[in-house]
C-alpha cells in the first residue's frame, strides 16, 4: 500500500557525512548527560512505601493524586489494581517521615475527601528491590541487543548487523540522554518503552536493508550509493503510513493516558522519530562505509548448475 510514489530517487547518502557528524555529537552529549546528571529514578528503583486502599465505590484517581500532591509529594504513583475500587499508592522515601507516618498522613488526606476509604495494606519496598530491577533491566537490554545482532547477521550479513546495532543503540542512548538532561522520571514503564523502541527501530532497518538487497539484484549497473538511495526512496510511503499511524496511537496515550503513561509515550515518541532518522541516515550510511556490496547480499549463480541458469538474479 502506498499513499504516493516518488519517481525520482532522492540522494539521501549525499548528506550522510554531515548528518552522521550531527548524530555523533548528539550521541556524545547524551552520554555526557547520562554520566554527569544521572537519571531521576522512580520509587520502583529507589524504594519507598506502598499503600493499598479500598473505596466503597469506584475510586476517582485524579482526586487521589490531588490529595497526595497536596502533602508535598512530587514523585509518587497512583493507579488502580484488581478492581476500580482498589487503589495502589507508591510513595518515595522521606527522611523526615517513616513508612507508618507516611501512610497515616496520606490516609488522613484521603479520608478528608472520602470518609469511606479503607487502608488495606502498607509495605516498605527497600532499595535492594530497586537494584534488582536495574540489574534485570540492563540484562534485558543486553539480550535484546545480542538477539538483534544475531538476527541481522543471519538474515543479511555482518556489515548490516553491525550497522543495525549501532543505529539501534544510537536511538536508545539518545532517549536516555533526553531523560537525563530534562530529569524526567525514569520508571519501569519508560524502560519498557526503550525496549519497545529497539524492536520498532530494527524493524525499520530490516525493511530498508531488505529493499537494498532486492535493488542489488535489479540494479546491476548502479553504484552502492545509488542502490541505497533508491531503496530508501521506495520505502518512504511505507514509512509514513507505519510511523504516522503508530505516532497517532502514541500521542493519544500521551495526551489522554494520564500520568501513568505520560513518560512511556514520551519515550516512544522520541524513539519513533530517531528510529526513522537512524534507519535512513545512520544504519544505511554505516553499511555503505563498511563496504557493503552486491556480492555480500546476492549469492552468485553457479555456472555448472543448469537449473540455476534459468533463475533470475
């Protein structure tokens, strides 16, 4: 399916050097901000107090958030669990208040709004749980990267595999750099968004690489740069359809999903746009500079095989 067809090949690779220098500078800045500013970790990583409260009727989540916010909390989470009448509240660690004192203060604020609210459970989640989450999250990221590299190497060849992994890590580091620079809260939902971007970005890279391989078969006299330019040009319509529809869904989560999905959709938005950019200008350019050629992707015909002489290359 195509919205339009571009009949003239766009010379994307003509500006590859300048755009990749910009990408390199952005990447270095992202690493710098991650190293110097760090992340504003949510209480899922730092530990805190978990409260479970029950309402006789469906809980008004916005009112619960306002009640907790009025107590001076900025980093907290409020969400339904189980039923619409049950609410889980996660509070950050405070040096001036213990876990019991925190729960009593919050419960008093909730009772001022709805006298029927009941406290069901209070539990302190220590930072050791947060450290375990960090470790598991980093391991998940490592396994995803290894899996992507193996997949690309098996489906294409090592030059495309290396280019694809560099482009995908470029997207991840830049997303993390945004969160470090602006000190947006980094939660498990954001980590899930980062992992989703990895898969989403590699899909775009695979589509372009697959078209490059097809064009190597069809355009025998064209240079490598011309083949790559035509492959990217031919996939523009598909890119607009796929990423445009995905972005509309992500924006709906951003504007209407509430605080729980806000940073998750923000990470996806950054990842979608940088994923398009890296697939076109980073992955394709690196593969070109590594010396990818027709023989790397198209198996030569065996002249002594009569059946192969009838195949179209």
